C-alpha cells in the first residue's frame, strides 16, 4: 500500500510539472517559473543577441582582461556574492553575469538546509592563472637536477652493485687526426662511470705532450706509458701492434698489483654505461657482446652490393660475443662473418674498402686483475701465466690465448643478448691536411 | 614496589605505541611503517571484528546488468562489482542477519554505459530507490534503523549525488533515502554536499594485473622530474576553458609547457606505466571530479603524487597519512609549482619514496582477484569495523520515522 500511495502522489506531481511547461531542466522543482528565472532568461537572450552583433562571445574578453595579468587570483572574490542581487542592465554587469550564468548554487541562502558549512571551493567558471613570466627558472632547474641526482644515488645504493670494484681500462692509442675525437669520447664515457677507475693509456711512438694534456683534462687516475714502435699502415700490422700494447699494459697491472676488473677500452669504440655495471659481475674472465658497425668509406660498386644484400635480407647489425644454449651455459662464440667481404676488406689505412674487425675483438672481454698477478691465492689453474706470453713468438689474437681452457669464460649481459658496446674504426687518411690533432 | 612496576610497564607500553615510522630493512629495500590518524591499521585483519549480511537481490539489480555490458568489470568504477564478489566468499559474511553488524545491498548503479564506456547516472537514483524499497519490504532490518547499519558502494563521480556534472550533483544532493546509511565512495571533498560524514573514501579501481605486467627493474634510474599525461582543456565540453578542473589543468599547461623538467602532454603513449616508474613526481590534478586513478598508479609505481585539488579527501584518509606521502598544492599556487617542488628538501623526498615503497601501502590501493590480505577490500572492512559498535540511538523506536520516502526530484520517484 505504501507503493500505491507513492504512485498517486507521483502522478499528481507529474501533471503539475506538465502544466508548468518547464523549459528549464528537470532538476528544478516543478513548482512553476519564478519571476527571477524569467528575468535571467531575458537577460541571457539579450547577451546572446549582443554577442551575435559583435561577432564573438565577449565573456572571453573579460577574462583576458581580468586574469591574464594577475599573478594570483582571488577568483571567488570577483564573482558577485549572490546572483539574485539586481545588477543593473549596464554592459559590465551583464558581462559578469554572463560569466556566472551557471549559478553558484552553494551560495544562495535558502539552500542551507543540509547544514553544510560554506566551502571556499566554488563551482563554476574560474580563471586560468598564468604567472607573468611563465618560463623555466634556471636556478630551479639546477635544484631539480640535484634532487634527481640524489634520488638516483639512493636508487643505486638500494638496488645497484654492493661493493663495486675498481675498473681498470686499457687503451692503446697513437697521435693522429681523429685521436682527439676518439679519446674525448672515451674520456667522457669514463668520467661518467660511477666506480673508481684507473686508465692505462699505451701510446705508440712514445708519450707525447698532446696526449698527456688531453688525459689531464679528465681528472681520472691515468697511467700513461709509451710504446717504442710506431703505428704501421696496414691493418694487419696494426692489430698485431695493438695486441702487444695491451699486453704491455697487462704487465703494468701485474707489476703494480692493481686490483680490480680489467676491461679493454679501445678509443674508437662506443661504450654504454650499462657495460660498466655489468662487468662488476665478473668472477674471473667474462665476455660481452660487441656490436659491429663495419662500414665502408665510400659507395663504390663492390661494397654497395654487399650492403644492399645485407639490407635486403634485413639482417641486424652483426654482433660478436658469447653464444649460449638454453640453460645459459657458454657453448661457443658468435664471430663476425667476413665471408661477404672476402677479398674486399681494407688492407691499409687509406683503403676505401670496408674496415673489418678481427674474429674476436679484445674489447669484448673483461678480466679479473688477479688473473695477471704473479701469486694470487685463489687463481684458477686454467689460466696461463702472463710472463710465458710475449706476443712475438705466438700470435695473441684475443684474451682467450691467456686461458688453457676457453670454456671457463663467463657470458655477461644476459648471456650475450644485450649489446653493451659498439665497435667502429673510423680514421682519417694519412695524408689529411688537418694538423696532427684537431684543435677546437 | 608493585605500584612502581606497574608504572614502569605502563610507561613502556606508552613508549612503544608512540613509536611512529620505524625504519626496517626488507630485502635490500628500505621502507617505513605507515600509520595514519587511526593508528597503524593498514595491516589489521577484519575477520572476527565484524559480520556482514549480503542481501539476496533479484539478478536484475546486479548480474543481468553486468551481463548486458561486461565492460563494467574493467572500468574505474568496477569496485562495486568486485566488492560484491569479495563479500560473497569472505569469512566476514554471515548468513544469519540477526548477528550481522553491517548489511550490504549489491546493486550495480554505475553499470549503464554509453557506447564510449562512460556510465550514465540518470537511472541510478531510481535503481537505488527500487532496491531499498525491496529490502525494506522483504526484510525488517532496514526499517529497524532506517539504513543506519547498512552500507552501499557508490563509486560514481560524485558518489550518491548520481550526476557527472558538479552543479547538478550539488543541486540533487545525496539521495535522500541514503542519508542514514554509510556510503563507500571514491568521491571525497571537504564541505561538499556529496560527501556525508562517516563515509569511507576508496581508491578508484585500477586493474592490478595490467599494472603488474608493466613493472620495470627497480634500478632503472628515475630521470623525469614531473610527469603527467592527460587532458588540459576538455574541448568537447568546455571549449573556452575555465570550467574543466577549475582551470587548474589549463594553468599547469600554460605555465609549464616549455619547461624541460615537466614531461606533460596529452598523448596516450604505450609506455605510460613504464614512464611513471621513471619519474620522481606525478601530477594528480582534479578533472571534472577531484579524484583520479592517477593516484593509485602513482602509488603502485613509486612516483610521488602531487595532488592539485582543493579540499580533497583521499582514500582511507584515517589509515594512510597522505600529507606525509604526497605533495599537496593549492589550485591557486599552480603557477609556482616548479618552485614548490624544487624547494622540497631531498631527505623529505627520499622519505616519501620509502613510504611509497611499503608493500602494504601498494596493497591497500588495489582490488586484486582473489582478495589478498591488506588490500582495498580489507581496508573497507577495517573502516567499517572501526565504526563499530553502533550507537544505541540508531535503532528507531516502533512507529518512529525519519526518512521521507517522497523527498527528492520528481523524476527519481518513477519505478525502475
């Protein structure tokens, strides 16, 4: 019976609202139009006509005038206190009414039935606050960068490597046009490494002042030694000399009993910062994947055929590094496929053909420096002693020659799937007219 | 001597209860305990502290609606559906209504969707009213207290005001029949008609599996300072600006669009979740309603939420000390947002990140299926348990009536 009574009163209401012919929306109580509502409707119509004449809605103009120069608004203060005050029909009054055409329903005094205290948050139109100079402030940008740095340092402390070891970087170099270019790139990478660093630079042709001054700019701990032979012109000989220079550096590690992780940072390579995080995981000897960016200096027919074929087959850039089976154990090596380039590789420095890497680049290997020491307690037996190699009688092609058992190499970088450094040899011609070093 | 021993024990108890924010090392990740104004209640177990009776409504109120549109399970209002499912199989459920402390009515009022997926609230008051009429005529428990020990989940934009436009919602006010019941809603703003005292604010629903599947390694350095993706101007509904978000979002855009510290745009990138994990601050400004799922996403991904919504009431405000976790910026201070954020000392920022890293904080914002201890369902039950025992005066004397069944707009009285 309750329901039927409800329905009766409901039908009564319904007929009431129909009689009132409500043009307003159904949310308004169907008790008929008040004269105030009619007045607002007429005023609204008047403003619409005016804006038709003017060609634009002039309420927007009001806002640009009022708000675009104000740095702080008391926007609620700019609205008249209640919309039911009889504002006169002058344009300014109607302008501000236009802004208020959606009435502030919290403010009219007859709605305090709910007992809610008036909120300072007002419904309706607000201005868009723009400060006078809405551009970045360099002081704040610096402060923000310091905050970011602090946050990242904390992240490293929590999630990064605990007890990081010193990184010992071995770099063979020589004076040439592009030396500044390559060495500066390597230097900046090393300056960004968050761990302790020792940089052993072996220079062919003896130490020079230019190289020394370049290294001094880094602020890193460097050991700069010279190597008595000059860099030859043919790539074969160069590779051989560089191997000997690296062995020379390894002997220094042995003599000075430097403790840390030895990595081979060639000055022409590009290293990612993740490489330095990854090599901290090595126990004795590890291998990472090296991406090979073999290129040719020109677009002559032979090399372009090779390149086109590579592009057609959509081959990813070749990668040198450890190969693993499904149980993440080292089973072999991916080496650079030089078959397409057979006979077309560059043989000497000015050759316009493609410069090819060796089968396995030195830079893909990292060693624990204790492997090189004379007496280290826990040195494994599958490592040869450094003194037994002198690089002349036998060809040292890669650090694998240091091992009796090459299967003990640890694959790094999620088993070689991540490429952590890129190999690229770009050198200027020997007869280049640039001075011995590029001076900026 | 006995007396002094008792004093010593009491002092010890007081000292241990005053300990707030003890640091603990947990698997290499430093976190901090969270305790709000109600105490250290995030990990409370509601089982045994309350009993809930679930009314059996005909399926036209819940199952049939869901069958008509299964999108209701994934949008941000899905909490009402998952709460029902959780309660049906929860140990707090009782089949004996005489021993129940709280009564739950499973009616899905936010499941009438447009083709675009937005819920239409126009039939919701009638639906709710019809459900209440049903329970009041079939069971005596509604009339016993006129709903004071009943709770309803109303996750829509403005809660039980059942409208998406704020002015209309304010005009309607909370549905009259619900004025004595406890409302569990996402909307919360102080001194607002649509938030009644004693309501429990909950976070909007965010799909937990989707967010877990986008996690990146925690050692990825956080390199974005401020991150935001979303609308600044709602061109469809508010072409001139000024209504949408009370002009706050537009102010953010106008002031900081060329600032390199602010990574803000309207794009929809595929890497949205991953980017949030690389940011230090995530903006959570108001939109048409003050709440947004960005708060939940920020908490899950460890990005400090910057809340720009005056007078907002955040989820579980008595259990979670939001002032210590997020940054609150008044809407009038938006032009100085960069100054405000850069002047926060780094120790405070690190502390906020530690609080956010607390797994119980992340759990409290989620609605996982099946339910896990400490999640949002349990926080709702904890909130209900904290309101017990019911005051004696909610029980009406026989013949006493408080609710007026014919109050409210005329359109609401039509049967559903």
